[in-house]
C-alpha cells in the first residue's frame, strides 16, 4: 500500500491482518489509557454501524481533504 492509498483512512495491523476505519480506531483506543471505553461503545451492534458510517462518509473524507490542503501548502512554501 502506498502512502497515497493509505492516506484517506486510518489503517492498522492486528495479528498480521490489515484493518482500517473504526476497527483500526478500536485497536488504537484499546491500547490507550483512558480511551478503552470508546472501544466498548463503538463495538455495540447499533453504534458500530453508525460509527462506521460516520467515519466513512463524514470524518475520513474531511480529514483527507485537510491532509491534502496541508500537503499543498507545505509544497508551496518549499
């Protein structure tokens, strides 16, 4: 996976398996002190789908656009 392919979503490796989106966040939150509760909440059946849809359709595209904007600005200043 190239950096440009990886940039639109959060990715992680778990037991040799590539995960992305909410499952990648869950892996991260499970290992951060004080964030375990988000793992449990986003694992609930109704909330998992809602969190995944919110990330896939709102948050990930927004973060990716901000990333692209920062890249353009940093390339102009060089």
